[in-house]
C-alpha cells in the first residue's frame, strides 16, 4: 500500500488510526473552512474533507482527510473561540439532541481517484447546571472541539445518549474509513496486520 498520510492535526484522529496499528504520517492540511451560503451540513463536511485530502496529495502517497461538524437545529456549531462562547454553546446543547456529521475522503493522487463518505450520528447532552458548564469550560477541553465537547474525554460525563457510530462523534468514523480503502482497491486489513498493537 502507498504511504498513508493523515491530513489532520487532530490528536483524536491520530489516536484512532494508531489503535489499528497502521503506519502513517500526520501532515495537517490548511484549507478555508468557511461554509458556503446555503450549504447543507452534509455537503459542507464532504467538501472540506475532499479539499484537505487534495491539498496534501503527493506521488506515492494516499491521503486520508476528515472534517466534523456539530449541528443543532440546522445551525453549524464550530469550535468555540473563548470561554463565553463555549458556555453559550454548551447551554444550547444541554438537555437536547443534536447531530454530528463527519465527512471522510481518501485520495490517491497517482490514479487521480477520490473516495468519499459522510457519517451522521445523533447525540443527546444531559441537562446541565450552570456550575457543571463552568466546570467543564474550566477544564479547557471545549476549545478545539466542534460543538464545544469531547465525547472521548471529560465530555463523556455530559453525553446522555448516542445513536449511530461512536468514532464518528470522536471525529473519524472508522467503518467509513475501511469502506473508502476498499473502494480504492487498497487492502487496509493487510496494513493493520503488519504491526502489533499495544
């Protein structure tokens, strides 16, 4: 298999790939993440994942990229810029269902082939008191997370229910990743078997 590149700075995506025992290079891609007017959440994450994959494409490599967004009543919730925005975001999510969309793209530049997929999960955050929100914001965890929480971290205390794929909410839906490798004719299972895990 060609050298695998993860075009993301996310430590959560890196950890998910590392858990497979797959060898890869992490090389974040910088693209404009401004939503287009009238763009649906599905189309938004799909477009950004493809842009990131193409931005890091080099011969002899295959590039995996992803983008995740949290959606509440049709509104995209990005990463909170500061504590007040994080508090407002968590207050709006508390006691309610929201959606998490992840777009994933796998690009082979030598063949010019792109495989894409979008995963959707539903998450319900428990009702939260102001003190609970203040505690969570004080941990610093919300600030580089879409929606202002991390289901794989302290934010797990706040998540009441999830419908759909857990790794999608973390930021890289692994079943989708596997499907994309198969779509490009790449044997991910053999790559997993090349290195011991643990």
